C-alpha cells in the first residue's frame, strides 16, 4: 500500500511570494490533515478535512493560508503572501476513521519551506 | 486549553542502557495518547497508542508506554536502546475519533557508543 505522498519535498521562496504544497493521501482515507512543524517544535494542526469538507481550521491563519480538497482526494495548501515565520516543514497526514473504530494518522515525508 | 508537555528537550543515553521519555498531558477528559518517532528527513512514524483498557501498551521496535491517569502521564520506555533509536520523539494526544493531534515539543534522543 502506497503511503501519503507530498510534493515538493523542498521549496525556497522570498517573503511576499506565494507557494503551494500538494498532498495525495492513502487510497480510501476520508480524513486528511495539514500540520505545520516549526524547527524545534512539535507539529501543529492547521486544517482537517473529512472527505472534501473542512472539519477544523481554527489554527489556520486565514489571511494568508488557504487549503482545498477537491473531490475528497488530493489536497493543496497555499500560502500567499509568505512571511519569514512561515519557514517550517508542512506535513500532510491521512486516516481511515469510520465511526467508533480506533484510527491512526499516517504522515507523509513533509515539505520543507524556507522563506528568505 | 489542551496541551502536551515533554519536559526533556534532549536526553543522552548509552547504547544498551534503558530509556524513559516523559510526557504529561492536560485535557478535559482522558485523551487518546500516542508516541511518534521522527528520524532526520523522515516523516512521523507511530510507535504506539493508548485508547483504553490495559494501561501498559506495547509498540513497535521494543518500545512500551504506561498510562497513569493520576499523574496525567504517558511515559515511553525501552529496556535497552540501540544506536538506531537516535531520533526525535513526540508525544501526542487527541480527543478521539478523527480529531487532530496535539503534539508536545519533542525530545531529542542521543545515543552514546
């Protein structure tokens, strides 16, 4: 079974530029998450999708970050315009939660963003 | 507010020695608890998880963790570490179901030869 795929793996941009990250979850996984991991910290949830609907985006800086999950499969996270403090690893995860079953989140390798 | 605390930023252990990494949580109810490992340039890999039942849970790579409700703790242990265990370890919690995870800041494990 293929894991969670993310691209690109690395991205360097200047501040005020825009950038987009792509995630392809494990086949059949209805729930998709985007996390931000700043150097020296644990990952922080940015947004959670259930199929193509947003479940939780309370920690997403909506003035500059946006995300979508068209057709309930792939997802794109965009930053526009980027700030220096957006330098981080952006992790995508997916899970196959169905009702009361226990679940596990499977993480992709991440995209390392450097804003100069 | 929900939070997970890992008090130790760095821990150095000799190869073959035992290991314990600490994790404390603050949640409204008993959360679902997890330990993840992250090697350089790699994604997060789940070591073990606690949902309910037996408070001592076994995971992969010889790791185990014990849930102690009275101490709001979920410490990770391994009886004998190997050089390949050097990595960043994260404790995480959620409210259950498909809730997103709240992570601690991580503990960087260094293995001395």
